[in-house]
């Protein structure tokens, strides 16, 4: 029998939440491709804290991504033209489906934290004149900073405040067939420190900037921004993705900058996975938060049964929800990612603090524990073994025993005595 000690006297990071992204494709599916009844049932299942899993974190793309129907930004002009005054800036595209779906999520769970991330600056700001690949032109950096501030202001006016912002999704990957930009660390530091930070201050916006927004395998990128004297004052911390490297990079960053936060802002499952979605995402959730993540955000929330919509990029990604539009009525399937996130999001509320718990790691039973503001304690345990295992949980002189079947995850919650 494994003894798991949970210790509330050892307190670590506070939590923002757990969730994913309402991409253009997700919003279009829910708003245009299913009935209002199906849409409301799915949204309730995703965001309602009582009748669903209460997702509490949204990473919202600012402009299109690979999980969009077509490429666009908020200031597209004909090829060969420029718009440094941002006269053509507009979020009208998002008003059709994206913003109504995001507002519905916020109505179901007002505690949701929203962050914004652009995949590309407008093509006229870039070295190759395209949304796909290329780099941000040096002479366009002031305009791009103003563009991001305008994006924050426009979303705020629509009832969607952005608490966090990154300046570029996956800045070390120069995309070929969907929006993306190569933005090396020195340029990102200059953009944040000399342009975006002052623009945010002048606009009196309290949106906080996160460094990097890319994989674990290059922690030197966010570390260089956090070490930069002009960028650092505007940075709340770092955003990481799961597709390369090891989760321990988060603790490496935290060790050097303990006063700054860590956010796991993207990880997607798909047809390439060799293990069940429930296990993969549960492990991500446990290991990310044990390595200081304040949020765990997967990728697109809803896709159809053919992994669409997508426009380039990932044609094999898996959402939390799959809609089979070819069945009548539409068949709704909740994937293992949905249930994995639900083990945390339904019970670990925004503002909860991670506390200590003993854990065997990937060779046995992995755990993570939290304490909510109402003092309730939440223990999440994942059995990585091929056989059941008995556990003995101890907390402040109290204890209980349980059996955790093979390859399963369980959440235990209790209220301490006064």
C-alpha cells in the first residue's frame, strides 16, 4: 500500500485555472453548425461549474490560427499597401461567432481568466509580406505594439477583458502553411520593453505580458526576457508549451525568477498519441502544476469528427469535444482530455493554492494537491501502473484508504475540521 502525505503547511503557486482555446473553428462549429440546444449543452458541459466541469482559463487567439477556416488579422489591407495609422483596424470578424461564444462561457463561469495570443502580425508588417512565416519588420514594431493594445481595448469593449497577453505564439517556429512569425528573443524583448510596455502603461491597461509562449526545450528564451531590464518590468512570467523538451524546464525558470509566474498555455493531443487521452492529459496536468504552472490550457476546445475546421497546420489535432456533423442528431463525444481537465477544473477553483503531496512519479502513482479559498483540499492521483493499487492518504492527523484501478485518475476532496 502506498502512503500519500498531503501537507497544507507547504504552499506553492496560486492557480488561475484550467481550459483551452475557443478558436475560430470552435466558435463556428458551435454557433453555425449545430442547433442552439446542442450548443448550450456543450457550453454547459465545458464551462458551468455545477452542471459541467467549470473550465476557468481561456487562451484566445488574436487573429486566425491553424484551427481557423481562413487566414486573417485585425488589419488586413490589399497586397502592397500599409496601414501604420491602423485606420483599417477592426475585430468585426470575431463579433460574428467568436465573441458571442466567449461571452457565453464567461456568463456560465464569471471566474474565467482570459489571455490573448497573436499567431501573426498583419502581413504588411512582416518581412515576407505574408501571414505565414517571415519576421516582424523592425520599422513595424511600434505599430504592432499599438495593434496589440487596440486588440485588448476592443475585446474589453466587447465584455472580454484580457488579463494576460503574449506577443507571439510559438516564436521559434517559422510556419509554412498557416499564420506564424519567427520572433527571436532580442526582438521580443525590444518589442515588450520599448514599445508594448509603454503603450500599455499609456493606455492605462492592467493586462500583464507573458514571455515566450513556446516549448519547454528552450528555457533560455524566456530567461533572457526576464533578465532584460527594459522588458522585465512588464512581464508577469512565462508561457510554455508541451511539444518539445521536458516539463522540468518550468522549475528551472521558476528557480531563477521565483517572483514570476509560469503558465502552461498549449498542449494538444491527436491521432499521433500512443496512450489514452485521459492518461496523457492527466499526467500533463499533474506534472505541469507540480512544476509551478498557474494554469493548464489545452488547444482547440471543439473539432468535428474529421479534425476540422483547420487551415494548414494541424489536421490531426483532438479537441475536448468532437462533433459528428454527419449523424442525425449531431453526435457529441467528450474526449479523455475533457475528463482529465475536469478532474481539476471542477474541484480546483481559481485562487486555489498548490500544497505538498508525496508522489511516485511516472513509475507509480503521481499526485498533486491544492487547497481552495474555502479551505477544502483536493488531491488528484494518477495510477500509471498496469495493476490496481491501494493508497493510504494522510492529512493533519486524518486518513483514509482507497483503491486506484490500473491506468486511471481519481480526485479526492475533503473539508478540514475547524
